[in-house]
């Protein structure tokens, strides 16, 4: 399997990406997608992906960085043209924090979706990694009016309720889980994880954050730890490990267009 969502450009990893990837391989995690947060960070993500043949990248503006403009959309477009870039994002809305203001987040998201729609019409279509925290009722309607295909979105780091995950599934998107699903104080996330069809689920770390049990409290979280989350999910859902493992690899390969085994 691979870690479908981590941040290898963050200071926690920037000096030792080869070591991080080596430890991941030892745990059976054969690669990672390093996710962009700004129009500058995406350039670093592209460089990291080019330097490591089992790393891929994305290009986009995270909602919590929406106020750090002006955003160089030309950078995001340029990274998106690279064969190592497998998705747009992460992008979306976050209402957990007071800043940036939600109006600023909405404005940047609207601009970003408009760019992605235009680039898609020009032949540069890619799946989209979504960040949504306490904002499903606001984000999904914005996505519904977009021309981008609904099955080409993934709600990453799902931390909502069963009702929230039903909204995501009814919309048509994939859903991805981090170590949060392993936490004893996250029963609603575990219940939500049971509802996701086996062909719509993926796993990730969101490293350097959210180390899963039994590594909770370890900082930084590393891509190697995604193996713990995957095995927990298989047991939680009552699915044989081999079946679940094959499914998440197939889902990752289908969604991102890469070899996830």
C-alpha cells in the first residue's frame, strides 16, 4: 500500500525524506503522495516527487492558507502538468478555526474550482483532494455546481459523523481515513468508516500529524504508520486483511492513476 496523503515538504521531514521512505518500506508502505498547501509549497512537492521514484505530488491551496495570497495559479498549473503530479489539492473549507475568515476561504475555493474547471476543459483533468472540517453543509453545495466529476473527489482525513459521511457518499465521492479512526475518543468516525463501501475507501496518515494507535503521541507521524490505520479499518469493518488490502490498493490506483502495490 501507499500513504495517499502526507506532507513530506514540512520541516518535520524535509531533511530526511529518504529515511522516511526507507522506514515506510520496512513497514510495507511502498510510497507516498505528498500534498501541497500553497502555490509555493507545490513547487517543493514537485521537486520531492521528482527526486524519489515512489513519491507523487499534488498542487493546490489549502483553505487554512487561503489568506496567504496572492496565489500564483500559474505555479499550480505548471505543477499539474508534471507527470509526477497526480491530483489537485488539497482544497476546501475549514470552519474549525476562526482564521482565515470563511469568506476568504470561500473566495479562494471558488477561484480554485474555476481554474480546475478551465484546465480540465483544456485537457488537464485530475482528481481532487478535499479538506473539509465542520463544513460539509457548505462545501458540498459548492462542489455540486462545479462541472468536475463527483467521483473524482476524495474527502481526505474524514473526521465527521455518520450523517456527514452519508452526504459525502450521496454526493459520489471517495472517503479517506487517518489515524483519527483508531482513537478511542472518536466513536462517530469509526461508525462512519463502517458505512463506506469497500470500493470507495482509502487510507492515509496526514503526516506529520495524527499518529494512529499504537503510535499515538509520536511526533512526527510518518507514512510508515498508515499500515496501522489500514489494519485497524479492516478489523473494524469485519473484512479479511487480504481483501481489504487489495481493495485499498485498487481504489488508490483507480483514483490517482498510479501503482499502489
